[in-house]
């Protein structure tokens, strides 16, 4: 099977998988306890029965589940993600407004965690059994076992409240009214604490996976053979051990990028970051079905196709992998 045929087949499989995931999500969401009518008509039961019935009919909630599912897919094929019950705005507009904000936070954190964690894991594996290996392993274990929201609050207290060197909430300084380059620098300044929190939380898994992968490669026969042939240690690590050991971290990195569109719910709420995670949480609490389905659509697409991209990267990183 050629590469082009393989990619084409996987793309069609990925599209079919996205529709299966959306069907399951649509069913679960619409059968879950609670109703969006409660929030649209008023939470205290003061709306009249006629008004409640009008709201149900207006949004098509009186139709059977299978019919609503078919209507959703028909609209989806036309590029219509629906209309938000709460914000009274197109779901696509809400997502496009917050998606870049979230991707800046999550993708930056994932890249930093991948680079730092993998580098430290490689360094620890090359010094296994020494004090530096024990210190790094212990530190990573502490970060791994620390809840993200708790770490965020601690960093907020230390650097934002006590030292007062970093902002603790929001994405921009509203009162400053920055424009141009200063506006983007202000966003980067406000993102330091949430990005640092996410990086420290994600970094341990890259450290552990890389360290274990390198230690596993060191036991392989080809390492003994190359050492016997007089190949320098640095050359052995760079050309052979590292290329084989980097595959597991790349897999985790691809999956994390797939979930990047979902945002970081806890971190975004701790730091008041107006991203997709915060939008998703608010939509779940108010049963805003169209927004929830729109966000799940983004997650499904990014996760499924990120797995496809990782599969293709495997072949570039490891020449032994071929697709038949």
C-alpha cells in the first residue's frame, strides 16, 4: 500500500470516527438530567406554562432525539454549528473568538513541557543512579502528584500577591488600554502564570516516558554492538538511542495537542482566562447543548487527526516503520 493510499484511507476512517463520536456525545448530552429550558425560561419557575412550551418549540426540543440528531448532522454538513441558548449567538462565532486564546495557552504549555521534560528525562537517564537523577525524579513526582488548580493558586499567592511581580487574573490590563504591540505583550505577561502552571503539570509525564524509554534502549543489543565498535557515547545517543526513545514522548505530545482545543478548564477558571475551557464549563452548567456539541466537535477533530499526524511522524522518525 502506497503512502498516498494509506493517508486517504486513514482520513476517511478519521471522518467516520468523528461522526461516531458526535453521535455518542449528542445522545449522552441530550439524555443527561436537566434541561436548557430551566435556564432559558428562568431558574425560579416564574415563567408561565405557555412561555415554557413556546421556548421548547422554538429550539426544537419537542422533537424526538433521532430527529434532532439528523437535523444536527444536516446543519453540520452545511457548516452550521447551531445557535447558543445562553449567548444568543452562533456557536461558530463563540468558538472562533475563544479558540486562539486557548491555543496560545495550551499549545505553548505543551511545547514547553515536551522540550523541557524530554530533555531532563534524557539527562537523567544518562546519569541514572546519581544524585541528579534522584533529585529530578523526586521533583517530577511532586509536580505529577500536585493538583493543577492547587499549584496555580500557590503560584498566584507567591508571585502575584506576595512578590507582586506577575498578574493573577485576566488576560489583559483593561485599565491600561494598550494597543498594538503593547497589547500582545500584555497578553503574554498575563499568560506567564497559567502557562507555567500547565507546563509544570504536564512536564513530569514527558520526563518519565523519555527516561524509561532511554533506559530501555540502553539494554538493547545494538547499543552493546556500537560501543564495542568504538562509537562515541555522544554520537550513540544522538544518532540512535535518542531517535528510538523519542517516539513515546511524541505520541503523548500529539495527543495533548489534540486536546489543546478543549482548553484547561481548571487553570482557566483559576486565572480568569477567557478560553474554551471556561466556555465549556459555563455551557455544561447551563445545559447549552449547541455550544457543548460545538466544542466536542473541535475536540474530536483535533484528537483524531492529531493521532493520524503522529502515525505519519513515526515513519519519519523511525525508518524501520513502513505502512503496508
